[in-house]
C-alpha cells in the first residue's frame, strides 16, 4: 500500500507556552521544606507553603537504607 493511501497531511498550528520552548528560563521558587530551588512550575502549594514535590510526598524515587 502506498503512503498516499495510508496517510494524509495538512498544515496545522500548535500553540506552545513559553516554558515548552528550548532555553526557557522561568521563575525559580524556593521550597519552604528543604530550601531547594523549584523550576518550571513544579511546586506544590499546601497549607499556605510552597513545597517541592519531594517534600510534598510526591517524589519519584525511593530512598535505600
């Protein structure tokens, strides 16, 4: 089967927010729990505090004892 039979093409417009573009330098916020900097709007707001995901209990890793 030819590509013309399998696919169609058309021009589209995709709107991306600035933080999705290469080289974006956004605001850096400090975690109230550990003091680490948080980039790219990854902060968690809880009980009036700004926390990194790790301090908010949303870490992606497990500590090994």
